[in-house]
């Protein structure tokens, strides 16, 4: 684990970790349950995991200049890939897309009515209803979360560089 402490740009990673949204997500019961689950604890305490984390190849990777430059983006992508699949279904359900269909008098109903009674396959309304019905964003949602996370880091770094 020492190798990861050498990575520069840890400030960007710390900023992501200290964002209010990330803190709120970390407090969510499903996240706590995963983080405190016995399988995660067992993996973290496995001798082989410790050996890999402290191995020379990992240290060389951590010392690599390209890796150091990309570390904040990878961290952002990881956060996004974890957060979006948890948060998106909750938001989609909250705006009216649910397991039994679109609830009346909701934002979801307004979106559906904007199609004039014929909702095309693959449309925004259809995708949102699919997420609401399954409470899942699928692989595409995970990839979108990763892209959004990495993009958020890029925007943040660009903004900071302009100040």
C-alpha cells in the first residue's frame, strides 16, 4: 500500500473524496454494507493482496510519470463507476419511473406525455423507465459513470488551472 502513497496529485483525489456528494454517498447504507462486508474485509486482509500492493512492479507503476498524471482521472472514473449505478436508479425512481410503470402526476409522466402517446424504443423515456423498472443502469450506465467521473476531474483541473 506504500506505493500508492507516492502518487502525486493526491490532492485531486482527496478533493473528490471530500466532495459533499461523495460524503453523502459514503453514508448510504448499501455503501456501508459493501465496505463493511466480510468478503471485502477478507480480500483486504489477504496476504496475497498485501504482497501485490507492496510488490516491486506496483511500486514501479506508482513511480511512472504517466500513471502519476492519470491517477486523478482513474480515481474520478472509479468514483463515477461506483456512484452512478447507486444514485441514478434512486433519482429515476424519485422522478416517477418505477417497477410498475410511470407514476401519474410526476416528472416521469410529463416526459412520457411529451411523446404524444408513442414512446419509441431507446428514447429517453424508455431508457429511464427501464432503469426505474430494474433499479439498474447496466454496463452502459457504469461506463457512463466512469466517463462522467473522469470528465469531472478534467473540468475541475482545467478550472483550477485558469484561476
